[in-house]
C-alpha cells in the first residue's frame, strides 16, 4: 500500500485528504507544521507528499526547496488557495511536481496523487506502448499498427500524457495544466478539439483507444470489446 505524507495545517482539509486517499487504498500520515513536515519527509519512507503552500513554522516553498537541496526526490503535490500563475510557477520551480488549488474536488486530488505515484513507479524508457500504439520519446514519433502518425507538437504532448497514465481517468484540468502549462479555463473547448483531432488520427490506424469519461475527462485504454 502506498504511503503519503500530508503536510497541512487546516484540520478539516487534512482529514478530507486522508479520508479520500484511504478510499483509494493509499495510507496517509498527517503533519500540521512545516518544520515537522520537513523532518518527517527528509526521513524517507513516503511514496508521495501533499504539501500546503501556507504553513506555520516553514511555508510550503521552503519545505519543498529544502527537500530538493537534500536530494530527496519524493514527488510533491502542492495544494494552495493561491491560484495565480506566478504562485503556481514559483511552487513548481521550487521543486513541486504538481499544483492543485483550493477548493478542490477530493476525487481529483486522489487522481493527481495516483498519477504521480504511477509516474514514480514507471521505469525510465525511451518508448511508451499501449496495445498497438507506440511512442518514441527520443524521436518524438508515434506509430500505430506499424503506421506512422502525423502529429502536431501539442497532439504529441497530449498523447504522451494519456499514454503515461493509460487506464487512468484524467480530468480536463489535469490535461490542460500538463499539456498547455497554465490554469484550466472551464469555458474553453480547446481540449475537446485536440482530443477529437487526435482520435481521428489514432482511429485511422485501428479501433478507438481514447475514451470519454462522463463528468470527468478522458482516458486512454485498450480497445473496447
């Protein structure tokens, strides 16, 4: 069972995180202070850390920056009410692996944790493969059923994110923030447009691999029988 360290000073939020992760078979320990959290995290033994941005003792930026200086590479999901782009960029540049703004949907928080855990478990490779779909990470070339796909740069990044998390339902905000690199605007249909284009290219060489997850987003998985 994966183990997550929750560093969060708000008890209600912390209990919400611990409860939701427990529902996904992920054990969580809670620490309410930045310095105490840093000490626990530096001791190792955790598969992932959820880290509040505003903490007593030492703030989240200080915690993650200190961990990276100590060569602790545990994935960090930063969680904060500070949602502007500058704060997000600051958190990621300090060493965070993902950034989730408050208020958040508990199931999306759990999904982001699962994605980071899966990414950490994946061995480094120059190639991704799902069914007859292959992605060359060095040459940035995709093939399906032996046929090369003509992908635009954004389509390639979108396909790589879907393949790295095959079988996982990905929310629109997760896709948008990873592929486009900035905060998701619920009013935009840019994801749906790119998914439709990518689907057409993939389905020109085989059965559907990209599935719509109603009310959530999209998932890349084996062809439906």
